C-alpha cells in the first residue's frame, strides 16, 4: 500500500522530534523485517482484493471452447480431436481435402471451411499474448499407373504449411512440410492491444497435376487427401 508523508517540513521552520517520528513510524514495521516472502508488507495482498476467476467450457459447432478470466490474465482454448468432438475414433479423420483435383497453392485456406467454428474469439487487454497451435494431419503420395502400365508416384514435391492468424494477420507459421504424418505444434508470443480478437488456423499447400498423357488410373486415391485428425489453439493474455 502506498504511504505518504504525515508531517510536511517547511523551509526555515523549526522541526520537532515528533514530526520526524510521525514520518518514520509508518515504516518501522518494514525496517524491522515485517515483510512477507515477496518483500511486501504483511496482508497488503489478500484474496478479498483479487478479482474472482470465472470460466466457461462449451461445445461450439464441431469444437470445444474453454475460457477463463482472472486478475491479470485471461485464457482461451479451442480444439477438435478425432475420437472426441470431431469423430468416431482416433483413426478416422475429422476433415479431408482432395489435393489431386483442386489447386491449393493460391493462398491460405481457413480450417473453418471444413471444421465448423474452428476459431477462438477472445477479448484481449493491452499486454502480451503467448500460446501455441497444433494440427494433427497426414498426406501422402498419389500412386497411379503410367501409360506403359508401370506404377508411378506423383507429388513428391508437394508441401503444406500451417499458419495462425489474429484478426486476419499472420502471427505464427510452420515451414514447408512434405508428405508425412505429423502432429505439428508451434508456440508464439506477441504484444497486443485491447481488442476483441479472432484466432483461426489456416493451411496452404503447393500442388500440381500429372500430365494427362502420363496418368492413367489412380490406384490409391486416399493418399491424395490431406487428412486432418485434430487441431487446437491456445491463447494466454497477460496484462496489468
């Protein structure tokens, strides 16, 4: 608790001993070691002076959204996982996109186009936001029979990247990931102002198509899909 001078001494005025005592008495307890383990006066921080923490957990679309708000920080988390919110079991993709028939290298594609309400809305206060995003995904090579009847593959040079956007501005992203199965997790930390913010996950891919004369009949179409088994976005806002 902030303390002020009890007795103001004016220039050329005689100072009485009691005036000196009045100004120092309020610090005597601190001088004698009356501080807590945070070097603060005893009982200066009490539960009654702190804001009560509030929180909610709700199902929104295909996702579960968790939020809580405290004295100097707030927290938000949205997720959708195979076997939980978005699927029958852990091995059944909750969303898939055909990479062979469509071109996806023109820009960022919001995940909410395939998973309903796949974003997090959070009221921020001026300070800092830290957190992470993760995506569990898989895509492989397209196999087919060429014009001579031999098996061939296509898509070795395809890549996919993931990015997290805050109100349409990219704040964190991965590098280029070539065909694989992966659980991608990327942390972030950026300053923020006081505003309502929407955090959403997007992906971008580089694809091309085999020459019409080369490709005959796909033998395994499933490998031409990006299969998404889950995602999550976590945001922690700290402020004064």
